[in-house]
C-alpha cells in the first residue's frame, strides 16, 4: 500500500472517529441545556446556533486529525515498505498474538 494512502487512511479514521465523538458530546450538551433551562433554550435555539455547533465539531475534529496527517508526512524515519501495519512482519505478529505463539 502506498505511503500516502496509509497516511490518508489513518488520518481520515481519526478524523471521522473524533467527529463522531464530538457530535455525541455536542448532542449531550445540547440536551443538557434544553433540560436544565427549558424556557431559555427555546428562545436561544435556532438554525444559526445549530450550524455554529456543527461547525465547531468539524473544526475540532480537523484540529485533532490535521496535525496527525501533516506530521506523519514529514516523518522520514519510517520506511516505505513497513509503515504502520504494511509489510511481511505484521502477519507473523498477528498470528503470534492470535494463537499465542512465541
């Protein structure tokens, strides 16, 4: 697998995972505010605040995954053939962990 594809795969995995977690946190905060302040929440909740909340979630997710992608591309210590799970040694390691071989 090409190095760039590996970087993109792992970075997008972190990006979408963190966005899922942040969305769940934002939903929880939104529901808490609606429960805690029911009268005020009805006045404050609008389409604009919803768009702002969603934008915040995506920006935070990008701030988490963006540096991972950039710094991984700048890391020259990894070889092209054995980068993060690609290569012949990985199969042996997985087999050893799965079947308890030493």
